[in-house]
C-alpha cells in the first residue's frame, strides 16, 4: 500500500492538484489546434515550453506578488496583459478572455491566446522557454508520441 502510493506519487506528481495531461496527449491536441509550426515555432518547442511552465497542468495558477498578476493554465498566461480575472490592477486583457477559460481542458482558448502572444511578442515571451528550451536539443519532447 505504502509502496504503491509512493510509486503513484513519483510517476503522477500533479494528479492530486490539477488536470495533468500526458506529454503526448498535449502534443497531439495542440497539433490538432494548429499550433505545430505556428509563427515558425515547432511542436517540440511548444511541448518543452508547457512542460517547464506548468508540467502540463491545465489548472496551474501562479501568483506574481510584484504586480499582483496571476499566470493561468498550461501555458501560464499572465493576467496583467492577456486575460481578465477581476483582480489584477491595470490589466489589459489582450486575448479578450476570462482567465478561467485559459484553464479549460479542451485547450481551445489557451491555444488561441498563445497564438496571439507568439504573434505579438514571440516565443521568448515565456521565461520557461528561454531558460529551458531555447538552443536545446528538443527531440526528446516528442519521443514515443504517435503524431
Ligand atoms: C538530439 O538528440 C537526439 C536524441 O538524443 C539525437 O539523436 C540527435 O542527433 C540530436 N540532434 C542534434 C542536432 O544534436
């Protein structure tokens, strides 16, 4: 019992707190939604980005105390610039969505908004991508996925 619990904890660390997609299910879904190669950004780059930003947790939220904004969802999209959560000061809602819509498991709104961000600011808008994906060999991020 203890052993099984430990195994579960090791292999599925986010399942308790959010809706964690598998890496390949995420890759398949965003490809379906037209993100592969979008604005010149390959599928492996998007998968790497989401791994480091949210670990594929569609419900991930992180509060930024310096500007009282929050990052939402699998792409950790920021409420200061891109979505409305009714509590972020001086927010602009560039994607014209409720921040909670960026946590929906069908990923439709999150992908739409990610497309707008990459068009306006480029992929380096994501710190997780800059720190962990830029200039790296990303072939492992699609390994084992039938795409
Ligand atoms: C990237 O990594 C894969 C697997 O580890 C390897 O086969 C490939 O040659 C690497 N590509 C480059 C450009 O280093």
